[in-house]
C-alpha cells in the first residue's frame, strides 16, 4: 500500500513539472500569435515587452534579448518615449542576468535615462535612475551613484513628491554608509525615517528602521541598532509574511531572513556568539526549499559569510570554512565586490586562528586590495565633489530666479507715475542698501563657515590619521605571521636578529610594508629575487621623474641562495644611494649597473651630478654613506664611493659557493 501511494505521488509530481513549461509554452504561443496579428502601435510594443519577461523567467535569454530589441526598434519608429525607456531597461536587464556584463548593461540603463531626461518624463526618469543606481552599487561606483541620487532628489523636490524624496534620502544615506561616514549617513537616514513615518507605509517604515540600524551599527551603538532591528522584525511578524505576503503585498518575503541576519550580525559583533548563531541559522533555514531561488544572491552570500564567521568564533573551523567558501563562491559568481571583500577578511582571520599563515596572508592581501578599491580617499573626494556641484547649481538657480524677479519689478515701476516712481526708487534704494547689508553679513558668514570647514577638514585629517594607525594593526597581524614562522625555523637559537629587525622597522610599516614582507619571506632567499626587486624599485622610483636612466642587468642569473639579512642590507644600500641621487646630486642622468663576475656581485650607481665634496664631515648625506659602509661591513662586503664626472657608489659582495666561482 505504501509503495502504491509513493508511486501515485511521484506521478503527480511529474505531471506538475510537465505542466509548468507547458503553461509557459501556451503563454508564449498566445503572445506570439497576438504579436503577429497586431499592427505596429504602442500595444504591440507592450506585447513584445510581456513576452520578453516570460522568456527571461524561463531562461530563454537569446529570445528575450531579441524580443526586447524588437520592442526598442518599434518604440523608436513610433517615437514612443515610454516604450523606448522600458525597452532599453529590459535589454540591459537581460544582458545583466545572462552575460553578467554589468558595464554593457549600464550602457543601456544610461541610454534609458538620457531619453527620459530629454523628454522630462518624470516616472520614466525615476524608473531609469533605479536601474542605474542598482548596477552602480554592484560595480562599487559610489560617485556615479551619488550623481544619480542627487538628480532624483532634485526632481522629487520640484514635484514635492514625498515618496520619491524618501527613496532618494535612503539612497544618499546608503552611499555614505558604504563610505563609512556615519554622520552624513545618519543625516539622510533620519530624513528618510521622518518621511516614512509620515507616509504610514509599512514597507517604507521597516526599510527605514533597517537603515537606522545599519548606521548605528557603524557607530558601534549596538543597543540602538538592535532596537531598530527588532522594531522592523515585529512588523514582519505581524504581517505573517511567510504565508500571506503574496496576498497583502505589504513586504517582500526576503526581508525576514535579512533582518534575522542583521540581528545575528549585531550579536556577533557584541561577542554573543550563541545568540548570533541561533538567529543566523533561523534566517538561513527560512530560505530553504522553494523560496531560496527568489532571494537576492548577494544577500544569500552575506548569510553564508556571517554564519562562517560565527562558527570561526566558536572554534568550529570545519563548519566555518564550509560556509565561508560557499559565500565566496557565490559572491564571485555574481561579481559582488563587497561580499567578496567580507569573505576574504573572514577567511584570513580563520586561517590565522588555525595557524595556517600562508593561506591567511594570501586572503589578507586579497582583502586589503579590494577594501582599498571600495573605500578610498579618491572615491570620497569624488562623492563630495558631486554633492558640492549640485549645491552650487541649486544656488545659481536661486540667484537667477531672484534676478528675474528683480527685473520684473523694475519693468513694472517704469509704467507707474512719477510720484510712484520716486516711491519705488526710494524703496528700491532701501532694498539695495538692505541687500548690501545682507550681502556683507552673508559674506562674513560664508568666511566664518569656510574657516570652520577648514577646522573640520583638519580634524577629519587627524581622524583619518588615527584610523590609519588602527588599520596598521591589520598589517602588523600579517607581519606577526612571518615572525611566528621565523621563530619556528629558529627554534633553539639564542638570538633573533631578524625578529628584532622587524620590530625596529614598525614605525616605517606603511611606507616599507612590501619591503619588510619581502625581506622576511624565506621563499625570497635567492639572488634572482634580490636583483629583480632592486630593478623594480629603480624603475618605480625614477619613472615619474625627469631623469634619463640606464639599467644594465645580467642576461642570466643562476639559482643561488641568498639569506634574508644579506638581501636586506644590499637592497637598503642601493635604496639609500638612489635616494641620495634625487636629494643631493643635482643630476639628470642616473645609471644602475648590475654585474655577476664569477663569484662576485658588483653593483654600481653613477650620476652626472655635482659629485661628492672634498670634505664630507658635517654634510647632510655623510651619515647615509656611513650607514651604507656599516651595512656592507656587517655582511662582509665591499663599499666604495668616488667622483667620476659625477658621483659613483659601488658595492661588491663575494658569492660563496656560486656556480663556476
């Protein structure tokens, strides 16, 4: 009996699975028939767009792209602005999903935006702006997103459209949040929450609560962040979202696991890992089954990464690595840079806790590179420039409007009687005086604001300096990996000169991080690595400067081991000599000559400058020459400097055991 029931259920399932594509085919066939029977009008454009959506839904991307292009061509023929805008967006959407070519998709979205702007089609402009903003966030182009958000905000202000105003306040708050500027983000999110409360829309209100939670999390005010998150979650629970969202249309179903993830993240940052784990698992379980495909893939990647971090904190490294790699794979597949950044950071820390330092360093490097490209001073300046430009344009429009009104008043006064003209002239004169007084006061106020802005910039620079100091901790963690590796290799020895050397160079970490990592890495203990590193430093140092350079480099470098202390002392001598050329030589030509003569390494640096003075005592560069001599003495090498139509610095080092030496 049980077997019969199972077979019956299986048959029903097969019938259902066959019915789904059959239903889609019926819809497609019906639409194709209607399209072929329709005349070329706006209705046919809408039919093309409808069939595009169905093709996209069932994965027929080539057909979807073709039908979207048909809609675009017909809209252009009919000069149907709304159809052109929608068609451009549909083409871009298909390319974005099918090819994951976000730049090509962005081109179509911007075409839609330009058409909408040219025809001042308010709804179409907002529709196009939404597509451009979404792809800009994917690409991490926050200056570009700022331009679009400011445009949308200006339009909404002109229309006094509170719903769109709330939307663009939310976008501006999000942009500043991603740049980790809490004060600016809180300003716009507060405006967003105020309008959301006035609108009385649960969807907008819960989004505003989530936004406020994010900015207070950035400020590390965990209690306030949790208060906002649970306020949002209570609305979700009242809506009975999992079972009735499709009926009420109040809130999208993916917000429940999202708020659970947010709550979990706050508890994780507070160190309450069991609570964090509970909410993270509840959120991820909610996406199981038939619902998972409907969720944003970048949200799903965040859920995996968060859960991996929690397991790492609980020392469950097996589960941690499973979820972290799953989140990284998904974020790479959708090219979501911020999820990739978070995954790299979590993997680096987890490998370090397992004392797998090579892997930890690899992921730390990937994280640092991606983080610097997302949050940079250049990006922040570009965002502020966009905001400044829009504020300047707005002020110019206000001044132009004032001037226009003034001209109208002057024209009206010319048509009045002499007495009225005298009165008008009197009051005009009074207005001018008042205007001048106001202008002078306003000018003084602007000077004061400029001064305060300078103070704020100075304070901000001090803050950035402090942040950089904190960020160096990340670099120190990487450096400690190599210290631990070096200690393990030097086990049993009484002295640790390399470790002490690393500690002494801590103050120069930012400028010399690559050099320190290079010098400490035993994998770089070779003659070839040293010479290639010197060549790269020479090229990078003089490339942007107005010097003629000449580099003589060996055609073949045998495989020869060179200890870290030797490599470092030779490199620092060369570095000191090259920098002395720039600081003191007054030259325009410099030559770096590297030769391998049997069992000797010969390196010379020659310039065509003023040369060394006869008496070096008390000269600014004499200490540098003494240091170079001392370094070569430490490793048993030779050092010479002399004049020959300029300055010449030469070092010599015997390569014991060199092939054919």
